[in-house]
C-alpha cells in the first residue's frame, strides 16, 4: 500500500505492507511512530514561531522589526531571510564600512604573497558561515527576482558566459556586493541600484 499523504502516516501504518505483502515489523512501526511524533511536534513549533513573527511584523514598532520590514520590501527577499539577516547579522552590530560587512560574513579575498609570488586564495571563510551560506543563496535568488538591478547586469556581463567554476566565483562576488548593498539599505534607506520593490 502507498501512503496518500505524509500527514496520514500514523493512521495508515497499520495497513502498510512490505514488498512481500507482510505487515511492518512491530519494532519498525514503533520507531516510525516515535519519529513521526517528533516531526509533528517540531512542525507545530515552527508554525507557532512563524505566526508569532507574522504578528510582530504587523504590529511591532521595535527597531529590529522595522529593519526586517525594510528588507522585506525588496523583491526576492522573503521573511526568513530578512529575519535572519537582521536578528543574526545587522540588528546588533555597528559596521563602520563595507570591508567590515564582508569580513564578518567571510566573503573577503585572502591574499598570498611570498617574495615575488602573489595570488588570490579565494574567500577567507573566517566569518559567520550561516550568514555566508544565506548570502550566497540569496544572491542566486537576486539574479532571478531582480533581473534589472545593476548587480544582476554586472554579474551577467562578467560571469554568465563562463563555465560553472567562473559562475560560482561570480556568485560569491554578487553575495558580497549584495550583503553590502543591504547594509547600506538598512543604514541609509538607499535602495540597491535598479532593484524593484514588492508591489
């Protein structure tokens, strides 16, 4: 028997059969029920957290929530991304310049120099790895949802025709530039060049 939906799992475990038509072994069934109760509890907690965040976004005048709303106004930035950027990165730090923003995310180049030999070794990866991963993920979304922005046009002109390695290098550069643009947006209200607000 095939489950119609995952939500029906607890009720249908009694009727599920193995490939040879035999019922599930009792210990396997008990384990699946335990794991399902964990999934259900976590899902309920996530739904409650999202509802709480939605209520805060609609009613709160807290400066951090105002900043989340400010990021949410940009097309391509969703509630989870805006919330994490503000609460984990921008909300409680004071950045003096763009280099500090890039360095804290680990999106700055590392230079190697020995005698006459000089070359780049890629990004430092010394900063917040979760924000770095989020920034790179958002950069891909930015290319899709903000096709007329200056940053997207810059990426397409420099990296879009290259191979996959070149495009990956380019997306890290977009992630750094976008993170700096979002910091400037929060600090001064300046919308990234060519970016579109949600309707």
